[in-house]
């Protein structure tokens, strides 16, 4: 697979481009089941700095740094604009990208996304990630993420092995920065169409839709029935159909 500026990525298909942003540690394999979208669109996946096969940055990881890491990939592929899709905390990176580069943002898709961490349960998830990595528990974290997201034994193992490639310092920084990141007061600057996709049973992130709706006029919300947080892997067919519909309107 190609790389640019130490960023590892792949591209499949042709047509309107959609670029997927993964949450801490999981890498581009998070979106294996979104590859069928390449039958109609250009699907781009990347490993964020210090994740998967991408090299850790020289500077301390921040959400703006991670958002900036998208630009070399787009430039290498000669893409003027892209629909950017972030899953979980990858959504914060997608939002920051849209805020920094509105002229290159054709649309935004957030899967279980949020502009800030303001709920107790979500805060505890970040704190658990921080503590686990700090105590050298990357192998345990890899197993948990693989088990939670994988739909087959092979896919669980693939996710687990991919998480183990993460640079511990980079992963720690991603959790710390993700916990303190907020862009709520800047959301009004976003003019691109926004699609929010939530699992119907992912209750502790549902309230974030109101922060978005109050500040971004062109906001659409879709719930995936019977789903919790792991929509890209556990409910891929429904997710892909929702993305199809949105891409056709962008």
C-alpha cells in the first residue's frame, strides 16, 4: 500500500471520494466492511500517525495534528475535496479537518460522533483507555477492541494484531487529547452537510445530536436499529446503505 509523509493509506474504486478516519489504535482495518462502497465511490482509508503502519510524528499528537495528517494523502491523490467520515473519536478528527479545511470538505459523516466529551460514561471510556495504555496494557486493549468489533474469529484477530502495531506513546496522547478536545463553540463555522449516524442502543451519545443541530443547519440524523457503538463492523450493510444515500446527495 502507498504511503506519503509517513502516513500509510489505501484507495479502492473510483468516483466521489470518501475518506475514513478510525478511532485510537484501530487503524484502517476498522473499515474493512466498507470496501463494498468502492463499487460506486472512491474509498480511502488511512492509518493515523502512530497507528497501524503509519510512523509516529516528531511532535506531540494533538487533534489538529491528526486532522492535518489527512492533507498529504489528499494531495498525493490529487483530490480537491472529500467526504470525510469519522468513527467514534475519529469523528473529532473529521470535525477538526472540516473546520480547518472547509474548502476541501464536501461533506461530513460522523458514526457515533461527538464535538466534546461531556458525559460521565464517555469520559470513563477515555480514562480507561488512558490508564490501560499507561500501565502497559496494550495487549489487553487490543484483545478488547478485537473482541468488541470483530464479526468473525479471523476479523477479531486481524483487529487485535493491528491495534498491537500502535505506538504506545501516540495512543496515550490520542486518548488524552480526545478527552479534552472540544469544538462545540466552533460548529457554527461548518457549512458542509453533516450526517450523524448513531446506534439506537448507543444511548450515551444520543444527546450530542442537539449540539450539532443547534449549530449546523444542514444536519441529518439516522439511527441504526438494534445497534450499539460498533456500527462499521457489526452493522456494515445498514451503514453502507446510509452512506450510499448521503453520498448521492452530496
